[in-house]
C-alpha cells in the first residue's frame, strides 16, 4: 500500500500546523499543506465518439471552500476529427496542463455562492453604505442573473463582453456598463487574491465611449432668488447652504449644531449620512471647514433660533434623526418649483451651480477644489461649466485686444427699422 502524499490547497481556513504533520511522520512542506489525497497519476483520458464529435472523459480535482477537495469525472467535446489518433492528440493537448506538476485544483464555487457566502458578509461591510447599496443593486439585478450559476473559473472574457453588449442594447448608459464591468472585475481580483481563480475574465473587456446623456443642470440667478424668497424652512435654509457652500447633500444633512460656528463664520464637515446611516465623508479631502457668507450666516442664525426640538442634528426630522434628502425634495422644494414654474432639479444640480458661478467669477481651481472637497482637480473641472455671458465676454475681450479700433468691414445700408451690414 502506497504512503499517502500531501497536495497543496489554497483554502486558508483548513490549514493545520506543520509541527503536527512532522510528529505523525507525514510528508509536509513549508507552505502548510492541508489535506490528504492519493497521488495524482498521469492520465490520457477516455475518448469515444458521440455522433460526429469525439468526446473525452477525464478526472479532475476540485476544491470546495467549505468541504475541501474532491475528485470528479468531467467530459468535454473535443470536436469533429477524422481519426481516433487526431482526437487523442487533441485530448493530450488539453490534458497537458492537468498533468503538469504545477497544476492546482480549481475551486468549484459559483459566482452566486461566492457573493452570498464570502463577498456580501465579509467584503461588502468594509465599504460605505452608499457603495454597498450600489453593489447590491448591480449584483442582484444584473451580474447574478447572467453569471450566478456559473463556476467562477468557467466565466470567460467572451461571455463578459457579450454581457456588456447585451446591456448596451437594452439601453443602459456607458457609466452603468463601466460599473458592471468594474464590479465583476473586483470579484475576480478577490478570488485571485484568495487563490480561487487564475485569471480575471473582466480584464480588458471593451466599453463604449463615455457620453453625457443629460446636460448638468445649473440654476439661473433668477431661479435662485425666487426660490430663496418663496421657500419655507427648513427647505429654505437647506437650499441656501447647498447653493452657497456646495456641500454634498449627505454632508449637509449630517451637520450637527456644534458644526456651525457663527462667530468664525464656518461650517465643519465631519460626517455624511445615507439612508439614515451616518459614516465618514466620501474622501479624505471631504473632511473640511467651509467658510460661510454673511447672508448664509444670518439665515443659519434665524434657523437655529426657530428650530424645533433639541436634537443634535442641524436639520432634524420629527423622529430626531437627520432629514431624508428625498423627503426634503418631495415635500419642501419641488412643490415650490412647480408653483413658480421652475423645472425640478436634484441635489447635485446645486453643487454644479455653486461650482459654475464660482469658476466663472475667476475663483482659482485649487480653492474651488478645496471648497467642494474633491480629491482631484479634474473632478472639480467637471462641475464647472462656462456661462453664456462669460463666453461672450471672453470673445469681446479678445476682439478688443486684436482690434482696439473697430474696423468697418462692410457698408451699412439702412432698410426700414433694420440695419444690414
């Protein structure tokens, strides 16, 4: 009877100590081998013809993260070959990797099992609540219906590319397609890091070019003044903080009374809220002090005096928790917009409005980046849009430099009340 040998397995949870291996006189190496199985023999496979195609059966070792290693019987279609020798040659080419001494068993876990047993309970809680919400939607609504029943080592780049193409045909935006590709790639990077997969089939998958389907909304000066005059608190003060400070709505509604310093005229951004879950701000640069204007200081002072209850939150709900951003829009801001004939907008439009007016007034990009709490200046430039008046002023400025004396390029002919040049 041959002595059992040790094969390497990547499942760290089942690892045993080398000392006990050596005491028992078994064979062990310094990589902490963890389970016994008979020595794997060189195999040529069993080939036979089924219809027009040749089929091969062979044995393969698979690893289950929960139950360990098993040896299973697999069968694959080799193709249509004229002779058995040609089919045997193709079988040998396929088995070359399995017969190699460096071959490691594959993990027999589907993508759905990988998500439910490992990613969702262990990886997902490490992200912010908004990211967790996005990952759950993308996974349950898109990735699992397409790949959930497939073993993670059976997903191919062609399948991922076809999946992206199908989603594009269904009308999803390039940004959503990028989110899907990147999240699937993240899953496989985790599996590779844990030793459960060898390749990342999402790596290198082509995406359509990015394009903006909706032009970012920037409120006009008239719209801002009319909303200021017609909104009632707390909607009015929330609107003024958003448009005059450029805070993210999660940062705005997570402000506490102690974050408002009317003497120094600053707001301290220390946290963010999403679906009633309070966490740290989005990035390291997001934790900042934002100066407030005299107009906003007076509005905040009035709100602090009239604010109901004794909650620690600057804008509390009746339950004493931070207000829900959707409720503020639905109950306080959009009804006033409808009454005034102002097109509805979402919170991000106020952030674009703040950045656009600041940028067109000549505020340097580094200053604007600091006020917005962006990690990169390129992101700040996305939020800053040229105003038509600023564009016209720039063109007139250039014309004044090139032609200090306005030349007459054509004869002026007066016809009725119109002038034709």
